[in-house]
C-alpha cells in the first residue's frame, strides 16, 4: 500500500494505490486533499444496491461498478473512491478504471463536465478533439504536439467554468495513449513505451516536455468521425445538433440521468455553445490523415470560415 499525494484534473488526490502516470504533489497534507483513493471493502453495500441486470449502481451522490474478478469501485460525493480487490486483482487494470470511469463519475459529482477526447493548447487557448473510440483523437492531438504545441489531456477532458461563465479545460496528466500504427507513422519505436494491459498494440506515451500545466479557456470543439469517403471533410455543427454532440461525447454519459444531472448538463451545454464553435471533421477510415486534419483545424483558427452545415471536402 502507498499513501502518496498526486495532482490530476486540477485536484490534489491522496491514493493508497500507486498511480505512476500522475505527477507527484510534494508538500501536501491531508487537509488540502480534494480526493482520497482508498482500498476497503464495499462488497456488502454493493450486494444491497446492485441488480442482476446491471454492472452499475447509480445514485445521486454514489456510483458503484464491478469489473468481474478484478475489483469493485465506489465513487462517493466527488471526494472519495474506494476500491475493493477481488481474487484476480491487477493494479494495472485498476489504474485504467481509476483514471477513466471513476474519474469521469467523480468529475460529474463535482459538477465538472467530462468529455471523451483529447485537448491541446494552441496560442493560449484549449481546443478539444472528441469522437468515438478509434476515431483518431489521440493521434490528431499527437500531430499538434509534434508541431510544437502542448497537451492538456487525453481520454477525459475536464471542463469547468470561470465566475463569468467562460468554459475552461483543466489539465489532466502528462500522458497519451497511442496505437502502434500511429507510433510508426510518427517514427517512434514501440520498444520505448509500455503497452496498455489487454491492448498489446496500444501504448502509454509520456509527454512531460509537451504538457500544459495551466487551465486554458476552451475555444473550440472538433468532433472527429471516420467515413468511407476517400476525402477529408469539415462542416460546422449548428443549432440543436450541438446539444446532441456534447451529450453524445460526454464521458460515460449514461451516468448523467442516474445522477440527476440532466438539467445541469443542458444548462452547461448551452453555456459552452454560447462561447465556442463546434465542427465535425470527417476522415477516411483507412490511411494516415492526421497531418491534413491538423492543417484544416489550423485553417479555422487562422480565419478560415465554414459557417454552414454543408461539408467541405479536401483531397
């Protein structure tokens, strides 16, 4: 057991489970801790609340779920995560869920919007890249890093608001997850990185020197989708479709109704929509198109206007 203090998603967290992905927070004491991660037994509560048809228990201030043979997880009130090890406990798997599903649920409990995607820092502003798993979000973000920009977060984008309701992206931790194909396209050797458990062709890539440690105002969202079209396309997402896009790409969005947060989600989505533009980028399902996609995003930032819903295609 460890009892170490880390920094992630703008939170100071004390963990009994080692989290080597996260930067240490030296000099912190328990009074300054925002989140505690503990190893304890919550199996009795799980048995009382769970139903045979669901892997999740969702209450107003409680989320519980089970990873069979690995662990039970319980997220309480936005300030505590409890892990109950099972017979096949594996710390590497547990870390994936702590920094993924658990953190997504905890951010919601703290009224911080988690989006599924990556965010990069460009000229003092944050730009989010959302999309389904495998769409190429991390690869596109890595392209910007190779051009001299910085990473804010990979996988979970934490969005909060300033007192005057400006949306901000808070940095998560300095690591990306990239597929072997992406590493090859960037000329990076897989032998230098640790593969992710259960995904032997996906790797953890530290980005300490290319990491932005300060929250930045969110200035745009780009939804990345794969299509059978051979060309790259971009269109602006407009009107009510923007609400649908934000909800669809909310990390673990099935938690929102059970936590009683539908009205909250609608209201903060409206606030985000009033401050930024949202675009959809389409790319061919095969081939390495990240440099061209990055160039199109840069074009929108440099004044290229796509204020209609008709896709613009590029060779």
